[in-house]
């Protein structure tokens, strides 16, 4: 009797095991890297082989149309990126074959002037960081061995030079007054600009009827003194939604001879002795450009520039203030 019961228990257990195995659902394949016989790497997310840009464990990788992970320099659209030997996209300073390059937070290789931790650097059209004496647009700058732009008195190969706060070389005949020399140079530049089709010293308006050319000054207008905060995105222009939102809360502090800003990723950035010009534009031209109704008939325009960077602050007759990013046609409200 006991043997019969034992056999029945074994039979029930066997049937239960088979039934359980039959109804168990297959699990999805886990994500995994795979290396081919040729040494190339590919990535499967569990259902598909990756192609194009792919974020994996917080890092960005790029896979070609065959699913092969890329390394080294990559041209995507009109932008260059650098992918490490491990495939992950690099940002910040990059050294490749003895040459330094710089990629912003999105991985895009930069050219021209860049500001990093309070120092200015210049990257040529190929992206490589420059050092030594630099001739650019008829002006001379000096970049140290680290690439940082130098100001003040510098001796290069036994020759003494003086560089203004903006980095431009000051001629020995006019080095007595560095500030006035810088202002004179700026005035000459702006005068040559405003001589064409009516006032490019102001980014407002489109032609002579929209704005009136203003005089270049060596100091900021007193009505801008203080600390201002970006409170609203009026027009993001060609900025991405993410970059436009990052501007919210950014602060600007303006004094007589300097401006500073709290820039995400850089911290506090100070701009000594920027070039300043004042002009006006009609309220109708302001509305046409930014689709904003401005009180009164005119809007003050303060154009501020330093090296290749520039921006405009607009002040309406009622005192409302806006700052623009001309390169992207973006406008932000200041409080």
C-alpha cells in the first residue's frame, strides 16, 4: 500500500514538473556587447543591434549602419566628435597625436575663441589649440604654452610686448594708456561697421530706419549697473529647447568697466573692459524683430563685445530689459 502511494506521489511530481516547464514564458535576451572575429564591437539592447548614437550606462557611443562601434574622429552632419578607443564620446579637452582639441558638453568639437575656467583659448579651423603669437583679423595676441591667452607685459624670444585686457597687442607708442588704446581700437572697428547700411553697431532693426548708430564708450551706462537674472525665454531662436532652458536663472553683474556672468559649466566668468556702444532702435523695429510690444517710440540698445563674443541689452522706455544672443537670434527677459 505504501509503495502504491509513493509511486502516485512520484507520478504527480513528474506531471507538475512537466506542466511547469511547459507554461514557463521565455525571458527577453539581456543587453550585451559582442566582439567579432575581426575585433569590431557591436551592441545588442536585447532586441536590436544598435546603430547611430546610443547611450549605454551613461556614455554615448556611435555605431555605423552595420552596427560596428566607431572610434576616433567622427563627422556627423557638419559636426566633429571624438570617440575614445573604448568608443565613448569625449567632452572637454582632448589630446590626439600631440594636439589639443576641445569638445563642448554635447561632444561637438569647437573652433575659434573658447572660455574655459576663466582663461581664453583659440582653436583654429581644424580645431587644434594654438600657442605663441597669434595674428588674427589684423590684431596680435599671445597664447602661452598651455594655450591660455596672456595680458599685460610679456617677453617673447627676447622681445617685450604689452597686451591689453582684451588680449590685443598694444603698440609701444600708445602703451601709456592701455584703456584708452583699447577704446580707440574698438571705436575704429565700430565706425567702420556703422558706415555700411545704417548702424550694424546695433543688432536691432534691419537697415537705417530701424536704428540710430551710437557712440562707442569705454564704460557701461549707469542704468545697467547691478545684478540681473534671466527670468524668461522670450524667443529661443535657433537654440535647442535644452540650451534655452539652461539660460533661466543665469545672472549678469554689470559695473562701470566690467561685466560678469554665472555660466553653467564654467562658474563665474569676468569680462574686463569690454567694448560698449549705445544706440537706439524704433519700438516698431523691435516688435518686428522679436514680436514684442515695447512702450514708447524707441528702445535703447547697448552692444557689448569681447573678443569674438557679443550680445545686446535692450531697454524699453518703461524700463523693461532684455538680453539677446545674436548668433542664435534668441532673446531673454532680465529681472
